[in-house]
C-alpha cells in the first residue's frame, strides 16, 4: 500500500516544489500632509508559496507580523500600531490565487489582501524573474486605509494621508 501511494504521489512531488524565502523587504510610505514622511519597513517576512512548472503556477501566502513594521520614530510607530489595530489583527497577509503572464517579465498577481481584519481582492503588477532555481519578485502598489475600515490619524491641523504606497521585494529559491 505504501509503495502504491508513493508511485501515485511521485508525479506531484516532481512537479510541485516549495519556494523558500531567501530574503525580502516590505517598505511602506505615507506622509503627514504638509509635514513629514512616514516610512515603516520590515525584513521579517514569512511565506507559504508553491510553484509547479512555471512562474504562473505560483500560489500561496506572504505575511508579516504587523508589529515588525518599524520606522525611524518609535513614538510614531506606536500610533501606527494603534491605527492599524494590531492588538486585534496581528498579521498582514497577501494570498496569491493566480498569476497572469504579461510581457518582458511583467505579471499580474491575482489575490487577496488581509489587512486590519478586512480581506479584499487586490490585483498587483509585479516583475518576476527566474534564473536557475532562484526567483525574484518585485511589486509596487498602493492601498487606502479607509478601504480597510481604518481612519487616518490627525494631530492638530495635520492628518496622515489616506494612501499608503507599498514596495515588496522577495528573493525565493525553488527547493
């Protein structure tokens, strides 16, 4: 029985491989309108990604602990965590359900972003390259806090911009 299972599973084991995160960085950018920029980032990224034969077969999840996002101002970070409701929603994740090929290494990631307890469909443009067993994925996109039920904070007459620009760079290895 064990031999039959191995023989049946062998084609799937040869085709599907896990992608191991080698390194990565997620950077966010917003600003206090008329004042200063707010640029938290993290390299503490986790992934559960798989790939069969091609880049367009990549599926799975990229996620971070929201408190791993840090800027150059710890007081501002505390306010950011409060705004993002990290006490209740510790993880921010993006789940890739499919990828559509474009031209010149450009792709469209189809998936869902789980942010501050809300999950919404989000398609991203990405640059993905594969060299041997190494895959590089880069994407720049923007979201609005209000789309996820969050209110941009205000301090006196200054308010934080609703739009957050996000830059993701992942280096993956096919196992």
